[in-house]
């Protein structure tokens, strides 16, 4: 189980948004090509704290319920906080858009399902 560290919490429209990161546990050689990168040197720098190896997560909540999220792993930066400040080379914007779109879709589906499952209910009152 991965523990996530909150980077930022804010409102976006009607949603509460949480941006966080967790330590990446995928082996480096599964994400990086050893013909292009010195995997052993990368691992040494991660182990010594010179590089941060992490996954990023964006969550959208509506009234306390998670309605959308995006998780991307395999980030390798000198400083995780600075990486987020700089937008993860554009990935953070993409993750925000993906999580928001998932939220809107989820809520639309939920509204349709509720109307179908409870057709005679309005504001919590059932009509026959």
C-alpha cells in the first residue's frame, strides 16, 4: 500500500481537488531503457536522496465523494515539490483534465441511474 503526501488542496468549480504524490515502487528497469540511461546510477541517486522517484495523483471530490482521479507513475526529478510547482512537464495539466472529465462523466451517469432507479422520487420524497 502506498502512502500519498498532499501537495495541494483547492476548489475548482463545485469540486474539491487534492494533488498528491507517493513513492514509486516499480523497478526502474521496467520504466527506463538501460541502453539510454544508467539504471544503477539512477538507483544510487534515489537511494541517496539526490533524486525523487514518485507517482503523482489528482483526485476530484464532490461533497466528500471521490468522483474522478488520475494517477501517473514513473516520475524522476531532483525535487518532488519543485516538479509539482513546475507542473510535471505538462503532465499535471493533463491529469487535472482527465480527473475532471472522469468526475463529470461519473456524476452524469449517477444522475441517470438515480432517475432510472427512483423514478417517482423528488427531493427525497417518493410519489406514487
